[in-house]
């Protein structure tokens, strides 16, 4: 009997110890789980704070703040942006570009194309898994930009420059966006040097009459346009102190023989590709009215690469100097590629 009671007491104590053990185990595991969950929360909170701390804020064309958290995979939506990105030293981060990207040489052949900047497709761009998309503010169609942003991709749209000052501002903005502000400032300083050289040339011609220049945009004989002062080539003519023979024309207008003859330009300015499309100087002067002007009679033609002349990228100071040389310091045909 005593033996049986002794066993009962031992069993009860064992059960109590077991109960305490399970209680301790349960509460110990719950405590560990709580510690783990708190640790995870703190870890991700720290990572989130670090991500916010590393985020870069820039202002877009609409004056809105764009927060950029990654520029590891960039899609460029226009040629001048592509040129800037490569000049900044982040060309390896560019995973796609639009059809207008012609510089650096061969870049369009090396990178996947997203089409032309005025005929974009969201699916094609998103297939490249971009973390940042940069382009000009008039890309089309606008709903594509909305689709890209809805997909969670950061899109930075900037105004296309029409002056050296706005060109520098865009350069510095993109430099900041991709974390290369120092290089952007170096490029801006180089541009300032070119501007100083141009200003010296303009000062030397202050009392000299301006040359009348007419910018022609040609694609064979079927597309013949005159570009006005509010275009990129028109802005460049104004910058280098030439009179735009297009007068009050805004944007582009079809070229007519009567208008060209009436304008009496001293020099024709074209993209290199435009001159090639109509068979060179001989083909150009066969177009109606073009031979019956001072420019035509003296075969005064200046041709520059399209991206170089109108892109307002890092080389725009050099382009202005070359345009000045072609119009004011050269006779006959002047051509440069900007390479």
C-alpha cells in the first residue's frame, strides 16, 4: 500500500515536471518566434530606411519630383538621352533604346530597340525589365507612359532643350538620376569651354552682317520641308548668329520653290542623311528653286549629323562651333560628323 502511494506521488511529480517542461517549451518557442518576428520586422525596416536613404530625387518636365531607387537597368526613349547616358559612363546599364539613338556609333545595333519615341509599345519596353526609363516629355502615345508607371517602373521625362542652359540642366538632371553627378558636372564644364570659344567668335563678327541660312529637312524628293526657329536646328542657327531664312515659320512647312527663291538664303543647312537621300549636292540643286539663290549659285551647303546638330547633348557646344565654321568660315560644301 505504501509502495503504491509512493508510486502515485512519483507519478504526480513526474506529470507536474512534464507539465512544467511542456509549458516552458511552448512559452520558450513562442518567445523565440516573437523575437524572430521582431528581428525580421526591424531588419526590413532598416532595409527600407536604407533604400529610402539611397533614393535619388529629381524634377521632371512637369515640375514633379521623381524618386529613383535604381538605375541598374535603363531604357532610353530618345537619342540625346542615350548619348548622355553613355557620356556619363553608365552605358552598360542601358538595356534598350529607341530608333533615334545613333550615338555612340553602333549603339542601336548593340541594344534591343523599343521602336521610335513617337510610336512606343509598353509590352516591348517592360520585356526588358527596366528599373528606370528616361525620355523626352512629348513621347507618344501618352497612355504608354501611364502603363509603364502603373507597372511600377520609374519614368523620368524631361523637356528637349533649345538652348545651352537647358542642355546643361538636362545633363545635370540625368547625371543626378543615375548617381553620376560628378561626371555630369565635368561634361557641363567642357560645354562651358565650347560656349566661351563660340562667344569669342561671335564677338569678332559683331559688326558683320549675318548670313541667311535655310534649314532643309529632306527624305528623298517626296519629303521636302523647311524648319522654323522653334525647332532644334532653328535654335542652333540662332545660337551661332545666323539669320533663319525661314522667317516666321513655326515647326516645319513644305518647301516650295517660290518660298525658297523669295527667301534668298546664303547657305543651305541639312542633316547628312538628308543630303544623301537626294544624291548629294547635284541632287539638291535639282530640287525646284534651290539653284536660283545665292546658296545654290555658290554651292554653299553645310551638312551635319542629325543627332550631333539637333540633339543638344554633351557635344552641342562642339556642334555649334562646327555650324559656325561651316556658315562663316568655309566656302562651298562643309560637312562634319561630330565623331
